[in-house]
C-alpha cells in the first residue's frame, strides 16, 4: 500500500474545502483565524519538532498531516471539534487508502489536540499540541475594531513575534514571544493561555523534553 503524503492531503480539494468552511464558521462566531495558513504552519512546526528530536521522516510526515487537518471539525461546530475532526479525518484518510496504523495515529492526535478534552497520547499527538498551542500571533485576529476586542483578541493582537524551536543543549522546546505590554499584561496572557501552556508542558514531557516559555526576554517557564 503506497504511503499517503502530505502533498496528497494539502492539495485535496475536499479537505481544503472543509478547513476553509470551518474557518468561515468560526469567523461568524467571532473566533480567531483557523485558516489554511494556520493549518500549514501547525503542520510545519509539528513536523520540525519531531525531526529535530530525531524521529523518523515518516513520523514527521504524519505530524505534518495531522497538523494540516487538526481543525477540520470546525466545519461542523466549534464544540467538540477535535472529536468531530477525528471522525472526519478517519473517513477521509481511509477512503484515500492510508494504512490503518497511520490513520489510527493521526485521528488520535486530532481527537486529543484541544485543551478542554485532550492530552498527548502518541508522539504525533504531542508534536501537534505543541505546534497548535504555540501559534499565537497578531495576524490571527480578524476583528478590525480594536475598541471591541475581547481578551482573546487583545492577547493574540499583542503578540508581535512568536517562535517555537528546539534547544538541543537544554533538551527543551522553547516558545519565545514578543508581547506589547501596552495592549496586555503578562498576567492577561497567563489568564487566557495557562491551560494551553500546561498542556504544552505535558506534551513536552511525553517527548521527554522540557517546555520553556520566554516572553520579552524573560524566562517564565
């Protein structure tokens, strides 16, 4: 059975349509951007994490696929989108002919990526969590009226730079942020993203590395 590749997934019209329509649904509800751009970035970061930690090219490919597809469930509803997305991915990947072992890995990762219900359950899952939860950036805010920003809009808008990388000498995954503290305080950031940062720490533990958070040059975790 031939391997299904990331290019097969990212160029699939059906998959791209569901991601795009899910992003439109979230836009109606006032959520931040969950577009193809977010899907591509999460896939790239997840794959890069596994490659830098010495995992196989195929493991990294599966992480890239899981990252690209992780928010596909938003086409149905934001509530339980991880589980819905896992079921959609199962059907799509099975129909495309992916090996059952690889389908199982990917759907488990997608079904466990949300901080409300999930946790790291395999290496691909851990990399996906770290990639998704660290994609915090100004360009994800869709509200153009600063006066009406909610706290999530303000926190995302305040992030001027976001960089996730592996620090080999410290055996760590580092999230480095530059935040405009005139828009939000560091306490605001933690109030909104504490659950996500704890999920990242546990995902890093699963990969036997540390999770570090540096904001404006100060190490906070």
